[in-house]
């Protein structure tokens, strides 16, 4: 019984680092889906960094 538990823990510890890259894909997919649903409800995204137009003509 103790050997089974030890093997299970070792296997779990070996699998966790292999799946670490998948969390980035899951988070990106969730963000994309959230943006898609917000767009359907009429919300729009706008870049907060905009270049101000100067009142003087450029030389």
C-alpha cells in the first residue's frame, strides 16, 4: 500500500512540470473567449496609448 502511494506521488510530481506550458494556452483561450463574448454584447476595446495631435504644424 505504501509503495503504491509513493509511486503515485512520484508520477504526479513528474507530470506537473510537463503540463506547465498548457496553462498558458488555457489562459489565452479563456481571455479570447471573454473578449469574444464582450464584443457580442457591444463592448469595444481601445488602445489606451494614443499619440496626441500637436496644434502646431510640423516642420
